[in-house]
C-alpha cells in the first residue's frame, strides 16, 4: 500500500514539473519534433534530464539540440543551422558538446564536423577541430578532466590495390583513421594513424576474394567510439568486422599512448580473448556496436547494434575483462522484449542509481531512448512521433551543473581545526589553520562533481579527476592551513598516488602541484594551503618517452583540404621521393607516442653539413616548404621532443624535378579487346587534371576524357574502333598542352598470330614468324609461347591458329 502511494506521488510530481516547463517555454516551434514518453515507474527513473539531438534530415522537422523532462517536454532547446547533429552531451567539466554536420563522407557513414563547446549558460565557448591538416569526424569526442580532448578524423590514401589483392583498383583510395589528443592550447600531443602501424598486406590478408577490397573507394578502417582508459591508454571500437570487410563482428582495440602499439584486440577476426558465460559466437557479436566505455567498477559496457536485417536485436552487454590473461567474463545484459534493430548509431550509459540508459540510434521507427533497471525492467521509454526522425546517441545527465556541497564556517582562528560539514552536507574537507584568521571572518568550501574549466599545467598535464573544490575567504588578509580531503568521502582510488593541485582563481590560470601526503590511518589526503582558490586531484600520466617520429611519403602540398583529406602513406625506408619543383612541398610525419614539439632539418648532403632549413619547436607534425631549389636532391630529418627528452632523428630524402607525365600502361604490345574495360595508368607530379587521348598512328581518334591526375583511369574500349596494332595513348596536362607523354603502341582486337595487322592470319604472318626465328630477345611479336624467344613452340601455336580469321 505504501509503495503504491509513493508511485502515485512520483507520477503526479513528474506530470506537475513537466507542465511547469511546458508553460514556461510557451508554444513550441512548428518544426519542433513531437515526442512521446512512457514512464512505467517514475520513482525508479534516475535523476537528470534527457539529452538528445536530431541526427536525421527530415522535411518539416528542424535540427534541434534538446534537454528534455521525463515527460518529453523541453527543459531547453536550440535550433542549429545544419542538417544533422551528433553527440550532444554534458562534458566532465559541466560544459556541453555537440557536433554539427559539415559534409558527408563518400566512403563511410558519418562525416566531417566541428566540435562545439557551450558553457552551462549555453554561451558559445570554443570550436575544436583536428590538427595537422586533418578534419574532425562525427562519431565521437571526449573532453578529458585535465582539459585535453580526444577526437579522430578519417584520411584517404591513394593505393595501387592491384598490388595488394587480385583485381584491385590501381588508383583506389583506402580510408584510414587518425586519432589525436589535443592539449589545452589545442596542439596535437598524440597522433595515431592506423596505416602507420599496420601494412595493407597484413590487413587485407583475408580479403583475396572479398569484392569490397576491389572497390575504387575502400572503407577499411572505420571507428565509432574512443575513450581514455583508467590506466591512461586509449580504447577504440567499431561495429565493422575487423580485417574482413564483410564480417559482422565488430572489435575493441587498446592502444598504448606511450608507443602507439596495440596492447590487445577484442572481437573481430583478430580476437585474442576467451569468453566466459557466453558462447564464443555471442561474445564476438556483443562487441559489434557504437558505444563502448569503462565503468567505475572496472567492467566495460557495450551497446551492440544488432543486425540491419532484424535477425538479431540490438542489446547491451557488461563484461569483466582480464587484460592479462585475455578473458572476457559475461556479467549482465539487456535484451529488449521485441526486436529493436538500431543497427546504426546508439549508446549505453550506466547511471549512478545502477540503471542503464540506452540510446537506440538508428533505423528509426524504434524508441529513441530507454532506461532499464539492473533487473531488466523498463522504467522509461522515449520516441519521436515522426518515425523518420532519429538521434545519434541519448544521455541522461544532471542539469544544470549545480551539484554542490557547500559549507560556510565563521571566525576561523590560528591553531584550530575546522571540519566543513553540517547536518545536511559533508564536503569532505578539513582545515587546520596554521596562521592567519582571527576576528570575524568567513571561509566557504564548495565541492563540485565536475572537472576544472580550462585547466593549464606546468609541463606535462597529469590525469585529473572530475571533481573540484573551491575555498573562499571573507575578511581574511591571509591564511596558511593544512587542508585535508577525506578519501572515503571523495571516493578516491589509490589516494596514495594522488597529488593536490591549486590555482588561485577558479576557472582560469595555471594549476601548481602542492606537496601532498596521504595518511592511510585517517584516510586523509593532505597539502598546505597558502592561498584560497581552486583545488583538484591528479594522478601522474604515463611517462613520456622520446621516440623518433614516423615519416610519411614526401609529396607536393595539395592545399587546404576541406573534405575527405588525402594524406600521404607511411614512407618507405631508403626511397628518394620525387616532387614537382614548381609546387610547394609537404614534409609530414606522425609522432610515435607523445610529442610536444619537433625539430626539422633539410640539407643538400646526407651528413647534414650544408643545412638549408632548420626549424625547431614545431607543434604541427608537418611543414610546407616553398623555397626548394630545382633539380636538387635534399635530405631531411625530424626528431621529437617531450618531457622525456629529445629522440633520435628519423631521416629521408627527396628530389625536386620538373613537372612530368609518364604513361606506364599500355606499355606496348598489349592487345585490348573491344567492349572490355582496361586501366590506363601513368605517373605524374602535377596538380591539375589530365586529358587522355587515343591515337591511331599519328591521327587523333578520340578524346577519352579529362580526369583527375590520380594515375589511373578505367576505359572501356569502344565497339566501333577499327582493328589495328598502331594505337597509342597520349596523356597531357589540362592546362599545359606541351606537357604530355605518349605510350608505346598497342593493338585493338588484332587476332592472335596476325603479326602484320591486316585482320587475318596467313602466309604473310608466317613470313614474320620466320623472320624472328631463333632470335634470342624478349618482346618479339612472334613469341606466341611467351618464353622470350621464337622457336618451334611458337610455330606449334601458330599452326593451331593458321589459317585464321
């Protein structure tokens, strides 16, 4: 009876609060999406508001950021001038993040974005973009408690895939991912590119018969989530099936921030883990999702996207990971009562009361968000009335960020100890006044469960906890005190490893580490306070080790790329790259592990005795050089400096050459069939398009096309072309007709054995065959047996043809 009464009171209270905010906002805009909510047990619903953003372009529906009440009415909303919004959420410091869409990718889901930061009053504070010439991608973004951010972007590499898989495109572009950590000044201090750590041959080893590996654009490495693990290394995840592009099992990978190497691989074709509590098949399927994060208890929570054909529902899993022995033990899961196939987007969030909040993501026509108890009971469901409307993720968070424990004490005096707690609030802070105070004064301690706003540190930033303490004084000229923080009250893990940091002005300025002690008997973390201000708690980050950077191929600078960045591959050791001496040159690299700045030197000799460029304290992992001399071979080297010192050099070379075009296919002697597609190939170092022309003898037959200078073009030989063996391909610059190259001659539909190209095989061809008899050289017309000479074997082949057509 009492339970029913409490439930009724909760329901009435939720309805009343919803009506208050509806009335406060007045009438909603005509294009605001309709929202329906079913609350099954109001008192079991966790505290906080629902954070959603419109992530589908739907006619008649605006693109809104939304903070919603439990009845679906808006607490706050804002329309954004974009057709999709990603990842609207509360950050550890109490600010807000969202990612407005800029441009969709041609090779994968998601697209280019900027990461926008709002303060708790919804004022714009910052736009964050990737560094080193890359463009931020939509799927995930994390602001760390120490003010750094984690983000990633995609890049495309031009690859001759015919050398990797049979039938591959010679001018394919293969997608890769660049993961970056940006510091408080938004310099890149860590960068990881997947193709710097995995060769194409290794990655595509299982794809010899996969048609996706033979596409002109290959989405080979697609990410959906990124997070900093509790040990300071990086977790990444994707629902895509590992090395096999056609597989359905996603994977999780842990990357060492110190070295960039993979620490372990969970799921996918490279799975290293054994599953306990579920079958191997179910365990692998569990990691096919967009959301993956570490829980406070050390376990991991995964949103499994299910399958697009609705044969497997989306669901949520919790596993315990033994990273040493590579064992994943099933702990908990939630499977919806009906198949809910959000095979795109989505997330799962563990709430402070133990509930799990699920954003179902994407096939639409499904709930946008559901909250379930640990027993799997649904307590809250939210959906859009228009089945075409969807969101990327959904979160429940306390808002506004005013969760404070505040206690004010008066008349503090030297020699006394003051515990900042009262009947209702315990801040966990104690002050033992060593000097100062006296008379009437006030000291206020405020503890907030948020990370500091825009922290800056001397040297390498430590790993901060998402909690801050502010100490303010009134009518106190100065005070020195031993300040203590109760480890149990704050929930510190390994408090003996923590250092207290202080800055005088909350929200701005440099944090200085204080000499910190931990008393394991009293469970107190202690430091000496000489000024009021803001206090935070930090663990040391992973140690910096200065590794030589990873060089990329030297190429001509492509200019600012606003979409789908074409980035150079990892450099091949010992190769001297050739670049157009009339264009700017891009020298680029990636750090291995941490980097603070780089030194770049360019010289005209391998011993660097004649250095022509010497630039240090570079914060970008690239350099655009516009003063290179023509027809010169240069040697360059780069080192990395971080808190651990300066690395050895990484060295390479390049040569400046005039603009050039070189046709490589056809190479001479080919016999292409009418109606069949062939690749025309060439090398060049120009930026403009090229014009491809077909000649027969000295006569222009047709202009095949004006195409980008990406070094290959697939051409279907015309059915109306005449049979002949005197065809050639000319490729020329679209802006300078004097810059061109002509291929060696090739044939079109000439019958085998028709050596004189008259359309039939006869005595005249036998004369050609006899004329080349016993000549020991390669490339002979009559070498029908293709062994580098003309002999009886070729006569046998010819005999089978003659008399021919």
